[in-house]
């Protein structure tokens, strides 16, 4: 019944009562608020898992390491992904660890029930990867980057010095109602915000057999910060950078004529740029475009 009420609220306030005469972005904001309110209300019972989490001192002694995951193996990755991984290796100034379905479990252990739900198809691969990134950083420390994150410069020193960092969601991009972006995460080993996020994720997947929403883990982070005063304090101390500048290069310029100066100008606005390997420009780039220039060496 709780799920049914969630879906009713989303359908009613996010769609049926979302005025058609509003501009597209305003309708997206209305829809996002409806998804967030309904999702947060549904997920708040899991806040009990994080109210009394003990705090450990974050360990910054870990190697400067970047984790990413391509379940099928890097050799099976599409050209866009291989281009992004190559840029990380050449520019990041840190070791890149590309994990797959087999090597992943050399680095982490997960509850058997959680792994079973993924293998049975109850949990989507994207949500399984969400769980793995938090687990990897909590256990080992470092930086998580999706395999579709593009670098144009080394990782800034301030990020390595931070206990925890994520870009904030803002209110313009699709899915920004999740509150944070999780394709790029800095976390020191034993960082408290990773610990409470991990705890509420495990509580959710112990009780649930499927994801409430595509951005359920981002919403769970918001619930955890809302419920835990120390987590809220640490999150408030984090630099408040919105994710919008990380989506400019690919989503606004992928099909535009390549311009190296413009490339560097756009990339200077954020630590990385998020790409989309499923988009038409990744599969069939426009000749001479940004996508074509960046992908062609790997096709």
C-alpha cells in the first residue's frame, strides 16, 4: 500500500496537476518536486538505520586512486567509454582501477541477499553499481567516476584533501530531484557521510526487492542527512557546487563542430564532463563534431 500511495502522489502531483501551459523547464521542476516529496516520505522509515551511527576518523593515507566499473569488462566497452577511460588514465594524476563483474569482489564484500537480488534481476545493474561505488570508497577511499566521465585536466588538489564531496542536484537537469549527483564522488576511507549513506542503502535493500525510483540512492542520501545531525553538519561544510556545468559539453555540443578552445573553456567550468554512451552521437557521431573528434580514435 505504501508503494501504491507513492505512485498515486507522483501521478497526481507530478503529471495530472502539472499545468501544460508552463514552460518545459518549469514543468520538470513541478514533476521533480512531486517525485522528491513522495520519495522522501516513502523512504523516511529507513532513517532509523542512521540516527546513531558512530563516527570514525577518515583515513587520508589511502593511495590516490580512482574507481570505475564496467560489468562486462573494459575490453567490451563501447568507443565512448574507452575514450573517457583513456583520458582519465592520461590526465587524472591518479591510478585508475577499472572493475568488472569478476574483479569487483576482490575489492568489496556485499550481503549475499543484496547480490542475489541483482543476479535475479530484481535490482538493475545501475542500482547495483550505485551500491558498489559507496562500498568501494568507504572501504578503500579514493574517487569514484562513472566510465562516461570525461576529464580535461588533473583532479584538483582540494578534492583529494576533502573527506567527502558530491555535486549537488540543482533543479534544472532531468533527475536533479535526487538532490545530489552520484556519478562523481570523492570519499576518504571511513568518511562519515559514506558510512551513513552505506547504512541506509543496506537497510533499504534488506527490506525491499526493487528500486522505488531510478534515483533512490540519491534520495536515501538526502533522508540520511536529514535524519542525522552530524551528517547534516558535514554536508553543510562541503563546497556547494551544482551539477549543471558538468553536463554542458556532451548535452549541448556533442553534435556541434569541434573547437579545441571551446572544449577547454567548457571543461574549465567543472572538474569533469558527463557523457552518454547510449546517445545517437555516441553511436554515429556527426562528422567533424565534438563527439566525432573525441571518439574516432577508439572506433
